[in-house]
């Protein structure tokens, strides 16, 4: 648990700090990174999360509802964050209200992501390891941290940007620890955990499909993006079934 906490925290922190080290980055390269991350996130949702959620026949009927709610909830969160996690870095205001809306949207989603890594029994009785999920969260959260700092660094004082980055970096680890603690204390039961999983799965589906659509807005064929998507899918298969 401590290892996952540190990995989640430092992956976001280091990615955010890279925005200072690479002031003249290429948006095209960033988009390709997002395509790879989005493809992996979609793949691991289909291969890992959804099969676990629908394994129990008693809850499977309603689990689709939670996935759908999570999908719609992510739309609300992205309204708050202005789609920064999708690479919408330019043309964002950084007024006080905008900053807090971005932080609430990004941090709440990151907090919910962390719940996927809590130690809890699977409904199916054959819960896989969380290594593939951990990698998927890192792939998604690291670019978001980079984008967050890139948006804020030119208009806010460095100390404030670093404080907001620390808060964001702590969001997923705190989500993991909070769900683990509440479950251990019997404050939150297995059914609630599974609902959270459904909500996050819906959010992942929204994020990954949005990245795909936005990577080719005019529906043009891009071989490099296709190859990246296939490579990410193969990586998800390997981490899910071979590790």
C-alpha cells in the first residue's frame, strides 16, 4: 500500500514539474502520449474492470446503471476542469474561480480513481492484481499533472502552482487510503465499493473515447496513432494476463 501511495504521488508530482523543465513542448507529441494513455485506459477497463463488475449475477443488472452514471458524471467533471486532461491546455483563463473549478474537477476524478487500488474482495471471487490498473492511472494522471502546471505556471506564482500540484498529486493516493480505511472499519461495504468501481469505469470510458475522437476531429486516418493504440492495447493485455 505504501509503495502504491508513493508511486501515485511521485508520478504526478514529477510529471507536473516537467512542465517547468520543458517550457517549449510540442502539442502534437503531447496528443500522441494521450492517445497511448487513452487506448491503455480503454483496454484495461474492458479487460479488467468491467468483467469484475459484471461477474456477480445479482448486481450485474444494476451495474450498467452505475457505469452510465459514471460516464455522465465525468462530463460534469470535465466541464469543471475544462478538459485539461485531454490536452485542452491553451486558451484557458486562470482567474480565481477558474483555478478552483479546474482543481475540483481534476482532483475529484483523481480521488475516485484511487479507490480502484484499495484492497477489497472481488464479487467474482477471482480478483486480479491491481498492477495493470495502477499503470493505467499513472498514464492518465501524469499527463493531467503536466497539463495542469502548463496552464497555471504562466499566470500564477510558482509557490501557488506547486501547492496546487501537491494537492492534485495527493488526490489519488488519498482516494486509495480513504476507501481502504472505510472498508476496513466496515463504514463502507463491498456493495458501495463496487458502485464506486462502476462510476470510475464509466469515467474511464468517457475519457478514453473522448481522447480517441479528439485525436482525429476530421476522421482522418493516422497510422502512427493507430499503431500507438494497438501497442497500448497489447500492453494492457500483457499486464492483465501475463503479470
